[in-house]
C-alpha cells in the first residue's frame, strides 16, 4: 500500500479545521497510520523546504511553518499520493476547485491550509523527516475490503 505525508499548516490549526480535514481523508477510505501535533523548529522547517532554499519565499515559508503548531500525518491507501493531492486542490486556492480542501478553506497561496507530498519519493523523504519508524502503525481497517480490490 502506498503512503503519503500530509501536514495541516498553522492556519488550519488556528482556524479549527483539523477534524474537518482529517474527516475528509477518512471518508475517502484512506487509513491514518501516523499522527502528531507538533511545533516545527528552524532545523526541521529548513530540512522540509530545503529544495526552495535561496528562493524569495523560503524565509517567509520557514517563519510561517514555525509560527504555530502543525499536525503531521501519514496516510495509507491505494494511489494515496495522487488522490490526496487532488483532494487538496491547487496550491493557489484561487485556482482550486471549490470542492477541494484549499478551494473550500483557503484564500491565499501563502496560507493554503495543507501540505501534501507530490510523489511517492517525496512522501518517503518527508515521512522520514517527521516520523520515526516506530511511530507509524500497521493495521487493517475494518471494512477495507469494500473500498478496493
């Protein structure tokens, strides 16, 4: 089964959207296998966004992600990386489908509520940054046989 990393950003936490957003992924049928609320420090923020180092938005992004707790999550399921990205909507909420998470809850590209890995490789890297192996659980969710073959 494929896994992805999702993070509810400071604006989602501050606005009380945690349960609403998690519920969307649960209702889709994905399995939550890792979850923690945490305060991101500078080292972790810089590691997460290292491919953007040197870009104009790097420092504001690092400052923002450290500004309030975030909710780090590992989700598992069939095609979870691509389907989670579709559920999140376009990075810029102005271009996001109204039914998507960003389309429903975000108004600004710099406060777009959620981060999601953009590939299986990115998911593996980001999961390893935020979670120890023993923090991820493996289980079969009751009723999972009704979701896919």
